[in-house]
């Protein structure tokens, strides 16, 4: 996706893990538009709040917070969980050959 030069670049990116969860969408609201009136001008982010349900929320860029050391630990735990799942699926796939 190419961002027009007249827009400010987003501070966060798709898939980035922040304190609130994982960014699953970005939307730019140009000044003077209805969305800018409703949500504020600039970027807003759709954030998946929990990996185990479909709950999402929309945050203005000023509301998004970077991951903290505690959430870094949570991310490491998620990586470990996914690695276990990958190993189990790989074993299942190799068993089907």
C-alpha cells in the first residue's frame, strides 16, 4: 500500500503488537471528512484485543500504546505456544506421507 504524500505516515503498522493487542487494520481520516469528525483527523487502528476471540476495538493513534516489558513476556509466551502448534502440525503432516 502506498500512502499519499499529503498524509502523515502512520506511527504503527499492520500486525504490530501494542499494549492493547494486535493491530489488524489502519484507516486514515483526512481533515474535514465525516470520519475525521467522528474519530478525529489522522490515523485510527483496529486492534484485536484477544487472540482467542473476535473482539476488536478502534483506537485513535494517540490512544495506542507500545508494548511494555510485561507484554513482551506475553508475546514470548505466544511465540512458544505457536511453536508447539507448528511442531504438532508438522508431525501430523509427516505422518500422513
